[in-house]
């Protein structure tokens, strides 16, 4: 057993290294790390956030640690991965000493899609809005992507890049592809959204050797749901990829897109147990279907009632099952609302044509990264784009820069999903450019606007009492009993 005195005087990084040595020391250190994070987030709460928001954020962080603990205990994390995790995610992203647990002054990460191409044709995919990259461009140049990653580290001390697509493992520029880029940035951690069908044994081995990459593989539920949307045989290929990554020690996650059809399955305990216990996933990302892309279908959106039920289930998974299931909307409480448009501690998005948008789900561009670099500007200049500034002003006013008792309902924090008309006005006023036909149509289609507003209005009404009773500091009521956060009977 490690003496308590040593544990308490060690640096955060030393603590994590010790934690990784064996299961017993991991358990002992978990207690210390958990208490330390709890003290900083909930007790000291230097930024003055709503207390129960901080408690939930703490639960998310602990769920991530539990995920890695489970994977390490089962031998699913290679040595090189654990070392890289210490140098990248843990030191620079989660416990950055310069801005300990709150958002620093800069974006935390960027989301980049180097290619729009994909080997699958999934129903409703936003990338399918362009069957091939725009004329003259075949995806991002390797050197441009390389420069983006270098610049954000230099300018923002950001060490996290999220790679989406298209299918990122298809991206090549000449001889070089995604893993060559990952290799060039050993202090950067890359999380890759992938359909998983291209993860061969060699690819899994190389990822394990690199150590600074974790793929999140898309599932729509079990075999029936996944193959229905992604094509026959896809589910089986994903299971094979899981097996290869477990064998080589690559930590991985799962990515799900709940729709009106499959939300019940992908948030059920049965599905979560399958992903985390049977398959060994460390985390799961959940992106409720958004009607953007080539043929938006508002009927596929999760209904307000079911969105609320998903919130209860998500909180149950994080708090009670201690699995990191992060829902891009319902987990917005833990990120202090919308993180788009280059918010402090947030992100923005660059697509395969170089177009820069507030986030993957907001298809209105403020600029193009090629033009930005050609005129000698950098990523900071992009943050000053008028459309971004307007969105950030909205985020600040809504809650990000408000005292705890003035924060508005962070259960509906999304400018495009929860306040489409306002986002539309901001896009029009600042000449933000629609990046595809569907995005242009959404600006002028009264039916689209009416239905988005109706959905948002209903959810706002339904979620208001939950926000007040369970999260807001302006509530006079005592914190809700834990049972309120439990899943409904169908989970
Ligand atoms: S714009 Fe919406 S989807 Fe994008 S980060 Fe903000 S809340 Fe999330």
C-alpha cells in the first residue's frame, strides 16, 4: 500500500501514474482524485456555478475515470496508451494546472472532418449532404490539418482534436493519412468518430503503438437497428473491430444517434451493458438526430417527451451505473451550456472543404480555413467572426457568464435546436454562408421553422420544472431526491 503522506503530496500527474500501476492502488487513488475534484468543483466552486450542476459535472468526470479503470482492469489498455493518456488527456485536458477544472480562456478543442467521403451510405447522415467533396477539393490537405493542430496547441494550449467525417480512416493526401497526422502530434489526443468497418488488425496495432488515439464507433442499437441504417453486415464488422482493439489495447467508445425510432434501445440498460460490459467500451457519445444534411426529416427527431426521458436515463447511467454516456444536448448542463463558436472551454468545426462553422450541427460558415491562412490570419481571427461573437454573446447571456442564480435552463442550451429563429437571424445578419442546399432551405422554409419552434417550445415548457427543481440555484426547493433522476419504467 502506498503511504498516505506520499499520496497527498504527489503532483496530480504522479497520482495518476501511481493509479495506473495496479488495481488496488487505482482504487485508493480514485478516492483521493474524486475528493480533490469534488472539493474544487463543488465545495470551492471558484466560478460560482449552480451547485447541482457542479455535482453532475463531477459525476461525469468520475464516470470517465471508472471507464478507464474497468478497461485497464480487463487488460484493454496498452502501456503506450496509458503513458500518452498521462501526457495528453489527463495532464492537459482534464486537470490542466493552468486552469484546473473550469474552462480556460480559450477553446478546449477543435472538431475537424478531413473528408466527406464514406464507404457507407447511412440514412440521414449530415456528411451525405455532399456525395463527394466540393469540386476542386478532395478533402483537407495534410499540411493544412497539420497546421490547424499545431496552431491550436500554440495559441490555446489545446491538446484535444476530435476527428469526424465522412469516414476519417478513408482520408488520404498522397501517401499520408490520419495515423501519420496522429504520429506527428504525440502530445495531442485524437478522438475519432468512425463507422469502424475499416479497422483492420494492422490499424488496431498501430493505434495501440501510437497511444494517443481513441475511436468512437457508430452503432444504432443492436444488429437489427444498426444494419437497417448502415447496411447489412455492418454490426458484425463493428464487433470485429471491437475485438481487435481490445486485443491490442486501444481504448474505444461508442457513438449513437438516437432518433424517434431507436432512442429507447440506445439508452436502455441492456444496450449500455452490452457496450460497456460485454464489449469493453470506455465511453459513449450520443447525438440526437438533427434535421440537417441532404434530406432532413423532422419526423426522425426525438420528441420533447422522449428527450426528457433520455435526460433521466442519461443521469442514471452517469450517476448510478458510473458509465460515461454523454448526450450532446442533455449533457449540456455539465458543459455549462452550448460550447460552440469558439467559446472558452468549447470548440468550433472545420469541414472537408475548409469551411468553418460554429459546430458540426450548425451548417453556416463564417470563413474558410484556406482563405484565413492565405491572408495571414490564424485561428484567433476566426473566433472574432461576427456570427461567432453573436452566438457567444447569447451563450454568455443565457448562463455561461451569469451568476448561479441567473442561469437559464441549461437543459435546452442549443441555439440551432432550441432557438432556431434566433440563430437564423444571427446567421442572416452576419452573412454566415449555408454550406449546403438543405442549410440554405432551412433559412427560408417556413414549415421547417414552425416545426423547429414547436418542438423547442414544447421541450422548454416540459423541462423548466426539472431544471428548477433538480439543477437551478434559483430554486427554493431542496435538491430533488435521487429517485427523480432514475430512469423511467421502460429503461
Ligand atoms: S450549437 Fe447546439 S449542438 Fe452545437 S455545441 Fe451548441 S448546443 Fe451543442
